[in-house]
C-alpha cells in the first residue's frame, strides 16, 4: 500500500456523541419475532433505533441504533402472513425503497431488498414522502407530494424469502397528495385512499378543491386503477384506516378543521365535530392518530395540533362478506375528549396497555392506560349531525381541559430537540467533567438543559456516618445457594465492622469475624457453607449453619513479621500476596477445607495487586493468577495442578498496577435485563478481559486468552491524577467494573472501552449488593467516613440531563457562570397571548419583573406547560430569565410588554470597568412574513453582585440586531448589513464606529485581537480588521462560495469553522501573507487601496475542510469533553444532534484512517443503498475529514469481512478495533 509522504494542512475526525432526537416517525411491531414482546422502531433524520418496552417499569429500553448514512423521509412496517417478524420499509434520499429485517444473531437490521424508483435527492416529485400498507400486508403504496405513486406487492417464495414485485405506477401530473393510507378490506383487492387536489386550473383567489381518491390494486390483472373519488372539504388533512374483515367495518376516518368523518367508498358518510377548548381561537386540526384493537372491539385516538386527544368509536354491524363493498355498515360515530399530552408525530399503543408518545419536540413519554375514558360526560355522536353543514353550525362543542385522567405518565425519554444554542463549560476542577448548557424545546415546553456525561443512580441509604475512614467494603453470602447477601463488612485501618442484612442493617456481634487489631483485605463465600475473611495477619474460614450462625472457625496465619498485602478469591480458590514478595495459593476441597499449595512463588518485586477471575460453568478453578508488581510488571501464572504457579507471560506496564480484576463479559447491545418476555441480547461466547488500574490514574483493559493466558489489545483511559482501584459490580445481569479515582466510574461490558462517571459520588471502594429490598443493580459504596447504598438502573443512557423550565422558546443565552454562576436566557414566541401580562398597569409599561418564589406563579407556569398558551394573531410573548447554574432554577424573570427579545450579550465596557452589563436585542411589533417591525432596540441591563438584572436604558437601532459581541472594551453589533460599535452612555449607547458591507444579514460575529470574522445568512464569512488609530473597519478577505452561515468559531487567528443551514461544516483559513499584511498596516492605508475582486474583498479564503452532518448547525465550542481529554470542536444541531471534530495530529494517522475508510466502504452494505461519498458530500465534496461513525461500523461487520479488511491493511482486526476505540476515548464519550 503506497502512502502519501505529504499530508493536508488540516484533517479532522468526526464523531457523533448524540444522535438527532427529532423523530421522523415511529412504528410498533414484532421485529425480533417474539410474539410476547413488541418493539418500537424510531427513525430520525439519518438513523434508525430499535426499542423494547420493559413492562415491569413501563420504560422503553434502547436495543440497537444504526446509521443509514442517508436522509430518512418516512418508515412503515408490515408483516407477511405466516411470518413471525415484521419487516421495515424505509424511504430516503437514496431514491430506493429499502426493506429491512432484524437479524437476531447479529442484533442488527439487514437489508432484504433495495428497490430503486427515482434519482437520488428529495423533491416534491420523488416518491417516498408517504408510505401506506394495505390491511393484510400484501401491498404498499409509495407516494410523492406531487404526481408520482408506485405500488409494490410482497410475497414469500418456497424458501421463505421475501419477493418484491416490480412497481406499478398510479401517477397523474399536476396532482398534489396531502395524506394517504391503506384500507383493511380483508382479502379483496388492496385499496388505498388519498387526500389529493388537482391544481391544473387552480388560481390564487379560489379555494382549493380537495378529493378523496380510492386506488385499487387488481391482483388478477396486476394493474392499479382509480376506483372511486369524491370531493371533500378543502381543510381535510388526515386519514386513518379503520379495521376491516372480522374486526371492523373497514373504511377510514377523514379529519378536517373542526370535523371528523367516517367514509368508505359510496357508503353513508358519518360526521361529528372535533371538540374545542373554551376560548380556543384557532380551528381544531388533527395531526396524529392511532387505532387500537382489542379482542372484540377497537377505538381510535386522534390528536389535535394543541395536543388534545379525542377518542373515536364506531357503532357498526357486521355485514355479509359477499356484499360488494365488504365489511359492515356503520350506524354512528361518537367522539369524546380523552386527555391532553404534547403534540406527537406518532402514537404507538402496546398490547400491554402502554402508549408511547413520539413527541414533535422536547421530551418523549410513555403512558399507561388507567381507564378507557368511557365515563366522559360530554359525548358527540354523528346521529345528531346529518351532514357537515350541521357540524359547522353547532357551537356547543366546548370541553374543559383536565390533567391526565385516562392516562398515567410512567417514564420519560429526555430529548434535546430542538437544540437552539449550547455552551461548553469546564470548571477547571480536576474532579469535574465538562458540561454542556443547552437551550431546548419550543413554546411552554422549553427548557435549559445541562448535559452531564454521568450515570444517574437512586440512593436507598444516603451518607450514613461511620466511626472512621473506611478503606474497603465487602458484601457476602454465607452459603453458595443463597439468593441474597447476608453480611456487609467494613474495613478500617485497625478494625473491622460487620453488619447484618435483614429488614434493617445493624451490627452483628457474633459473626465469627476477626474484628479487632487487624485490617480486612478480602471477604468471599467459598465452598458450600463457609466464607473466608482475609486480614493482614492471615485467613479465617467461618462455617455457618442454616440460620447463618457461625459453627466453626479455621485460621491460617502468615509467617511471623509478614503481612498479607493483597488477596483475590473465587468460590474454590484463594491467592494471597505477602509482604515478603511471596505468592501463596489455596484451593478448596470437597469438604470445604482450604488446602495450601506446597510451594510459594517469590516475585521479583513487591506485589502491588493480584487477581483471580470468574470460574466458568463446568470448571472448578480459574486457570490463572494475575500479579502486578512495583517494578511496573504484570505476570500471569497458572493454577493448573500439574504446573501450579508456573509463569505464562510477563508484560511491562507504563506505571505500577494498583488494582487488577479479571472478568468474563458478554457482548451486549441492550440493557441485559429480562422482564419475563425477552430473551436478552447477549451475543456470542463470553470474552475474558483483564482490567488494570494504574497508579498514574490510567485505567487499562486487555483481552486475555482463557486457554493460554496471553494478554493482547490493550485499551487505556485516563481517569484523573489519582491511583485507580477496581471492583466487580453485578448490574443488569452482567459483569461491570467499578473504577475509583478522582471520580467514580462504571465500565461497561461492551467491545469498545466505554466508561461513564457516576453523578456526584466519589467512592473509596464499592461492591455489589443484593438484599430482599434491592433485588438487582444494588451497589454499596463508601467515601471518607460515610456509607451509601444505591442502585444504578439507567444503564442505557450516556448523559444525565438536568432541566430548568423556561417560559417561551429560547432564542439565545449568555453564560456568566464564571462571573456569578448565572445563565441569562432571552425567550420569545410569536402568535401567542402571554398570560403573565395581566398585572401590567398601562400601555406605557415596558416590562414586568417576577420572582420564582411566588407559588401562584409556579402553578400558572405548570398549567401552561401542560396545555400550552392561547393563540393571538401577531402578538409576542417574550421575557429575560436569570437561571442559577448550580441549582438549575430560575431566580428572576423580566417579562417584556409587546416587545420580542432575540439576542443577548455580556459586555464589560472599558469606559466603565467596575460594572458588567447585559445587552438585549429586541424588536417591537415584529412580523415574520413580511419581515417588518415598528422599532428595534438595544436594551441595557446592569448585572448586580447577586446576578439580578437592573434596567439602565435602551437605544433605538436602524435594524434588528442578530449578532453581538464584546470588542476592544466596547459593544459590536451586526444589524442587517452593517457593523456598528457602541460605548456605554448615561442615557443611551453611543455610536463609536461603523461599516457597511455588501451582504444581506449579519448573523454571527467572532473576534481575536483587532480581527473580526463576520458571518452572513447568505454570503458566507468575511474577515474585517479594525484600525484604532483611524477608527475604521476594513474588509480584506472573503469566501469563494456563498454559504448560508448559521454559526462560526475562530480556531486560531487565521482559521474559522463555519456551519450552514443545510448541514455543512467547513473550515476556512486566511492566507498567511494576507494575514500579515492586514496586521502590519497600522493605518489601513494599503488595505483600503486594494482593488476589490469580483465585487468582493481583495483576497479570498482557502477552503481546508468540508463535511456534511445532515442538520442545521446551531453552535460551535472548543475544549475538552472529559478529564484529561484532548481538545476538540464540539458542534450542536437544531434537531438535537451533538458531535465533535478532532484534528488528526500525524500523517501516519491520517493515512491509516483514510485507507480504512476506503476499505470499509468496499465491504459495508448500506441499509438504504445510499452512496456514502455522495451523502457526506451532499452540497460539496468531502474534504479532509474522516467519518468516525463509518469507522465504528467496522465493529459491526462480520468476522469474514473484518479479516478481509485487516488483511488488506496488513494488520489484525483487534489492532484496528483498538485504533478506532482510542479515537473516541481520546476526545469523546
């Protein structure tokens, strides 16, 4: 393989930290073939996720997440008759209909077919905007927004393989489709119904004529015809199919403004009104719906655009199957208010009585049905409405809002969609992991979320004080067959405390332990009915009866003046490390007696740690002892009776191993828990790992051959400047490793090196605990002289999210945590009536200040968070909120009257250095279409010592300010195409500088020194230099491409990274000679004399990197994401995606990953048949960026493909695994 000898100026490695949480659609089915367990598949813009329901706790647990490397448009599922598994249909920008099936062996979705039907990309003519499957899962229709429709049929051959037919067209020019569904007509020819309009003769001044068209697939003639059509109201927007055959009358529910109708071909139409809230100013429009079948009935849930759920039932009679229009006759349709939940894109009801609400924005929820809502007083029936005119005339259709009555919220999936802005904060404390402050959500469900890379836990016993500093903690059974632990043993420097685990935890006087004048090194249950206490002077073996009372003790003493330093045990083995460098080995015979091996092994240096591993099923001993010594060596010795304590291998480490732990792990893609209906997700044979904690603060994991004892494939993570100690934890039925250093971490049983810090607790030692009250995931921890008992249940999450609720949609924030621990957020919402302005005294009052201690105010905010705000045309609700970063609570709220805030900036003016100011950009009477207002302002507030805001004055501006920054002790703003510099004045801000640019709207400003990077919404970026001697701004370099910039960040004096609204990230650099020229000219005379090139600046920026991430960029931050981690560029996107760009440091590294990327692309089978390079180069070719997400697909490839790729690169697969894993652990989570 030829490798280049020169490399690019800059090359990045892109990693996704958190996938987009904006869900395109979710579907429910039996994707793994288990009839008792339903799963949900969610699709975001570029990936699919498989979740299962844990019925015991009502929570969704993620099983699988797969990248499609394409932009997903929609998904649907179907199950062929006789099959145990659901298939998944996906349409994307690949131009193919992708059919996937879940493979239980690999725990991945695999493509069964990719049927191309259109060119790549997304347009209104490309099919794939809608997918509908007929009721018997025989056919699917794939529709575009305009003109094109394709129908596919599905069947199985004699080998049970899926066969997809060639598509049949049902296209018509100049026809728009609003919604489509497949009807359940039994085994008659499949029928699909669509809301459509023909705009051939349409003019702007005429209302749209919509039609409900029925398309029939004639299975005999293999042809699609338009079977029936009828004109419907112009506001119709949603159709929901009704069960047919023996389950129902067939047909559909047609939803329009303020009305729902039952329709099926030429049968009688039934109409009923959609109920309205009291005082509701906007029409009721249905946006989501679901049908739930029960044994002998069904019902529909419809959700309005305000979040209200309505239950719809049909009274029908079963009709003879030979009737021409099948099914049965509907007598009436009834509708009633059910409950109110956040607006959803999909509703999925489980047979177990739970409903997953896939919300449009913000957090997502799982609800449990407590009742079916049949006790509602207000019911509207179609029998009282002969036609749609009668529905429109009825005004008595109001209902009272209520808190959840028929549903109960049981779990929350926390999301950060939409993610409007983010700040990376590092306290600088060695024990603190950097956090991300993010502005999320919209409307009344907005929030400031703090994203911590930590693992949450639930405390059962909190900070129980102990008589001294605890060195070690142990829990133990007394008999091998015990289901729970019986003792907790706390080891102090000169004594041991034994606690019994019953209904209470209390000290045990007669435990049989040595408790005085000794330090306990280890406690373990061995043999059938005994346990051992290993202390500094030797071993005590204690035998217990059925009542856990000690019956007999057997002691083994260390030689005189020799201490036991370290120990390790299995149920049949004990290994001791003595202070004279000797290794002592014991085994347990059939009578539970300890038998010491006749010879002792003397090591070459003092022993610092020792470990025996798990005994495999069917074996009587672990085959090796692993010993770490002070000379930084690791030695593996045999325990085989024929060659006991014979050295197998010896490895040199970078530091002294302070703790060792050998464990078997199963590779797991899920949480490993079994709720009774699931077989778990363990895959393949267990892998033996050796975990090593080093005195340098490094945690290492090595693969260990269970037959030969050879060590390989080392992986390292830096945990902090403190020596690492390890302990074994039993969580979710799997072996996890507890890691104690400057923070306490949990290491996961995954192929990659995944460790997450526990939130807040820093333990000296930990162990697993199982009792009558804590049956699973229990952990016992000690720190200083305190004891805590907790459970770690949320193992499927990487982020602990703390939330502070906001009033309106957040627009921007100023992070002042280093100044006073506060975050200042400006918020505003359009077309809504603010309920917080009732106390405004007169029209001249511009703001209203409130504090969160007001209980009435808290109740009001809770009400509107649940039900949303009332609509009011062209009105704004806007406020400024002061939030404590420590307590995650709002301290002060300033409500703006008839004024909308958009941007915020903290400024320390050079002319007033003793004060800190907060500048707010606002607009009065702002309308979005057209973009106009009645006045724009800069509001100035003084930040008090306690973080509270005090209004100073406001300054009228020429246009709305959408970019602000502190610059040279002054305020620099971008309004429209102008740069304006202000200084503080006593009555208003004073203009000190000005520059008009040839651009459209400045949206972002960055600065270093006297240099500015100005970003424009349509015209990319330009560099501007300020010359203080002349007080002028001079534009001297700009871009060659007109990028639609949303955010930018200066990486160094010459380099800037930018993101645009189409999802592209680019790195641009000013040429070195141009940069020097701009700085050398103190008066700017030479720069101003340069002739503009092509109606732009005199010089051009160089493009160093391009990469497409598929989502609008909302922020860039530079810094480390973990303790001791390398610096990277953190970026966030509107739909909740969080990623990072890490610069590759060596040419060797760049060449390796470029070649690996090339090889993976030759072997990877894309789920949606999308060309990878075309996807990542959506708008411009990929340049100088390695896709880390693609690299990690190497882990999921089959063994044969992994060997093939490794062979071509002259490496072993495990070496490639290590290189990929190290890239993530170096910078990311």
